[in-house]
């Protein structure tokens, strides 16, 4: 039901931590996977776990949005959660988003109002930015035009196409955003 899409480029140790946060999800209420898109021709990642799919793309994408567009098409489930390789899933993230999909069907985008903001691996506060743990319905992504851009692509994907947005309850935080 849920695919966690993670983009990476030369950040192995951060990627490993993001993968660990995914593997620590213990929710049994739905199927989920992690899809990792690596577009470095200098490194090839391999990990043997049926819940994690790594796509080693030998050419650099023209933009992050192009990488997202390619990546979501590699996902097998209908809901695509966007997790950068330097961020982490919070405990129970899969459970929170799955329960909100079931209780509140028909939205194009599901997102938290906040994320846990860490700086230099120290918790600072609950914060907010464009990607607080955004999850997009595949049907929504199929019908939008992806911008060919590497900054503010999340703004356009989330708010630029009149998608119907559901916000999780403020206490339901699904992402740990790491800065620095």
C-alpha cells in the first residue's frame, strides 16, 4: 500500500540511517516498501531485503523533480511517501499514514503539519517546511506535470496542481528532518 521513495547521491552513511529508520517500522497493518533511487555512476548500492528495492541509475537526472518522477514509477504501491536520504521516518510513521489513509480516503496528498527538527543530530523543536513527510497518491502524480527543477520542486508538486491535501493530526509526526 505504501512506498517510501528515497533519493540518494553519494551519501552512503546517511542513506543507511534512513534505511534503518524504515526497517525499524514494525507496523503489520499494510504492505510497504522502500524504493531508493541512486543516480551516481561512481557507486552501486546493493542490499538484500525484500522490502527494499534499490535502483542504480547510471546517468545523473537533470533535476530532483525528474528523479522523483522516475522514482515514483518504480514504486509498486499506490501511496508514495517522500523521504530524503538525510532524513528519517519517525517511530510509527507507517502506522500513522496508513491509518489516516483508511480513515480519510480520497485525498491526493497526505502530510504532517510538523516534523521533528534536528540540527547537528540534536533535537531543536517541532518545525514546519514544505516536506514534513509528504505522501502522494500515485493517481495524483500520474496526472501532474513535473517541473524540471532542483529547488522548490516540492512546493510545486505539493501546492502547484490543486491537489486535495489531508493534514495528519498535529501530534502525528512522521518525519525527522535533519539539518547540518
